[in-house]
């Protein structure tokens, strides 16, 4: 076990975790909401340091990141636990697992993981993903520092439910984020995830102000977060607070975990795509086969810049300087 960061003793053997907005008060021998941070004898420890439930080399588009070194592969890791309880979780077998009873994970040191990342030809860096990386913060940060020192990039795929101080420290080593904005409704967050909306919005603003590469994913669930009025407020907020160049991924929901609603109708994704495109320059649909809605186009002249056929990526209209080859508009894509 590794002693955790961001906690304080509060008397009577209890500790207060300060990693995320839950601010869990944890008694001796108990864990927080995430199940992976536990109080042992009045000190908080992480149970998943170096314990990997998954490690793969993935296309960076799978995160999804469409404007961060398109076409590159990135070593991706995850472990157990999450600080939300989404009834529709797509990775519930690891995110909702108890690390003390889950199947045996592979163990690796941060130095071993950095060495692995640097020896994969053409590897972009490290993606912290699969489950919520906030809950394995200590291992993520130490690994990311090593990746950064090796001249590679760090990608964080997160629900954004993290407190300000740990986020600011993470920004020292993170290069890109995809944040899962699950809804633009507080009731949805409270009932469907066990969390709250405002901390996620604060995370998004903090990342954007720090100048880090940022993309957003919304999993569109029929009847739960597919209100036109709510979606219009969300895209307006993104355009106003984060800027119209932030890519928005509209992902199709399929039944998973405790939610058995039918899959999102394609017509809803298409309607949202059209609506969001009135305010945002780069909107994409995911979990569907649609070349037009997954490729990047110039916001000024509509020239195709990056063609995507699932994970087959072709740069079609971008110059080496990151400009549209037809009209010269600068495109916010890291190449």
C-alpha cells in the first residue's frame, strides 16, 4: 500500500479525504466512496498503487481525442474504482469493483511503466483511462511525471469530479484531457451518478484557463439527458466559458450495468449534432459509423481536414503548420 495524498486527520481515528468533492469522512478500517482509499490506523492509503486492471496500446482517437496528435497510438492504463456511481457505466466491471476482492491485477512500478512507454515505437505517451484516474491519483501523478521527463505526453480521461488543489497539481504534468460531461442537470448528476454538476464545470474551466488541450464527451441517454433545452444550455455554456474550438463528442448510449433503456436513436444524435454545430466548430458523433460526423472540417470553408473511418485516420486538408490547405484558417489541432 501507498500513503495517499490530499487528506487530513479529524480526530477519533477518522480522516477526511480531500481528493474529490465528496470530501469523505472515513472511519478506521473503512474506505471512501471510491472504495480504493482506506483508513488504516488513522492514516489514508491507496489500495491500487501500481495495480493495473488494464493496459493496452490504443489509438488516441479512442479516448476520444480527435485534435491531439491524430493517428497516433498511446499506451493506456486503468485500475479499479470510481468516485461516481453511474447506473449506466460502460466499464463497471473495473470501475465499480472492490479492489480487495477483484481478480488479480498486474503489478508494475512507475519506472517500469515509463520504460515500457518509451520503448514502444511511435508511442505518444500515457493515457490514464478505463476507470476514473482521479482515484489512483498518486500512481497517475508519479507515472505522469516520469512520462513528462521522458519527453512524452500525458492524457487524462476523467469524469472531472476532482477538487481544486489536486487538479492544479495534476495540471503540472498533464497535456490533454477528455472530460465526460454526463449532463447539464444537477438532478441527473445527483440521481444517476451520486455526484454534482458544478464541480465538473469548475474542472472544465480550470483546464481551459490553464491552456491544456481539452475535449468533452456527452453520452446521450434517451429520456434522461436528451432534452433539447438542456442541451442548448450546455452547448451555449461550452461556447461562452470554454470557447467554440473545444471539440464535443456525442456518444451513443447502449444498455450497460444497471440501466436497460434501449440504445440512443441515431436521429437524436443527428439532431444534437446539427444544434451543437451552430455554436461549436468541432462536433463529432461516437459509437456510430458516420464518416461525415466523425471527420474534422474547416469551420470557415468546410474543407475536410481530417478524415476518420473509425480508427483509420487520414490528414486530408491540413498543412504542416496546422492550417486549412484551402483558406489558410488556423486549426487548433496538435500535430
